[in-house]
C-alpha cells in the first residue's frame, strides 16, 4: 500500500504492534474528548489565500532558539520508542537530523542521552520530568548537557498521570527486555507490574507533586534566567480531558507572551495545512508526536523520514497556494476562525 499522508501510518502501526503498546501510544485520558478535539479544531479554521503572487521560490527555513532549521516542524518527546521499533530513539534521531530539524528526547526514553548523541550530529532537546529526588534531576540535566543537547523542555502538566483507561485495562508495563535508559544506573529504570497502569504507579512514586512556581523560582533548579520559549501542549490529550484543543489555546498564549519568547504548538498536527494554521495564529513552529511513533512502528527510520518529508511538502504547497513565500509572510489575515466574526442570525 502506498502511503500518501501522515495519518495512514496509524492503521499500519495498529496492525503491527502488540495491543498494549498501540493502546499506550494512541489513547488519551478518560473520554478522549480532547484527543479528538485536538484534531477536529483544525478543521474549523479556514484559509483566506492570496493569489497572483510569484511563488516560484518558497523559503521554509527558520531559527529556533538560535538554531537554524530547514522547516518549523520538529519532533516532540514521546516515551519508550523501542516498543515501536528495535532502533527506537536512534532511528528518530537520525531521521530528524537528516531532515534538518530538532528531536526532543523523552525522559522516559528507551535509549539514553549518550546513546542518542552517539548517532551523530543533530540539534536535540531533552524533555524533563521533575523527580522527587532533585539529585536525579540535576544529574539528568548535566548528562544531557554533556551529550550536546541544546535545551531542556520542562514538562509541567504531570504532577500525577492522567487516567488512561486502556493502560489500566491492559495493565500497561514496560516490556521486560526494555528499560527507561536514562534512569538505569539510578534504580529507577524498571516499572513494576501492578493491578493498574504500571506507569501511573511509577509516576505516583517518583514524580514531584509539589512542583510550583514558588518552589522553582526559590530554588532556581532548572532555569536561572527564565524560560527561553513556551510549548502550548495538552500532553497529547493524555492528562486532563476536556481541556481545549491546543490550536484553540494558542493565540491567547501568543498574546500573553507579547513577543518576549517564541511560542510553539504541540498536539493534533497531521497535515501541512495544520502547520500553516498554527503559524498564522502566532506559533514559531510545531511539534509532532504520534505520527513519529506510528511511522516508526511501520517502517523504522525510513517511516519517520517520510512523515517529516510529507509534512514539509504539504506545508510548502499550502504556503504557495496561500501566496506566502517565507514564514514571515504567513499572517493572521491568511486564516479565518470561528471567533473572528460574530454569527449574525438571519432575520425571520
């Protein structure tokens, strides 16, 4: 079967993967309303293209935190990638590097920061959970820095794990031949089988629920000079259900940031049109998560490369058909949203 868009990889992954693994990657919290809404919200944003513009040359390059990228499409942190494919995070790192973009490695990766660095050059960020044991946190940050990672993506929405019912039904646990590689030497690399979700129990035991602005500003553990950017994310709709789609929350965050730091979007991106809509609403770039896991499961590194290439091609086409030759030319006027015009009901 010829794959012609990113979404088609999900069905292939579902066929290939053990049920427990597919469900872990695919599911959201509780009713999964936000999971569906992350996608559906994009379909309610429409284009207002500009025509008769010379679009023979399209420039998609951008700079993120000072690093030059080939496109504003980056890889979000997703856990335990060796459950999808034996090469796991290695394959993802190589695909991101080949595409000239950023890979974010999960704290809960099945490959360590050092192993991922060994795949060769590339711009990489490290996603960090704040463990109760702050020595663990400090050690992880130092190791990521030594391994050449360029930024820490601090996850702040997980004082507890969201209720993911598929994981409870499946008694989800990391397969015995895998470990959370970054924690292997700290006796935190294994996950016990429980009568619930093994990951939920792990989080309850290890992740700091007391994390707050006050605590972090006082201790200045991670960021001395303040955040360098903000990722608008609802954790792939896996934490609190019935929060809005990230694309609908984006503009409010962009306005609040007032241009002081770049704002990025994570969640629901499956098409180049989605990337364009996010940039029109003020995002400096987007991150993709599940498309990477599903394409990795289907075709390994080649699958991830293809997903990045398809999104790039679609985004380039959307820019051309909208009359935009560079990211700078993508403006709020190129889209129309539900909240732009009050709906006037016709007179009876």
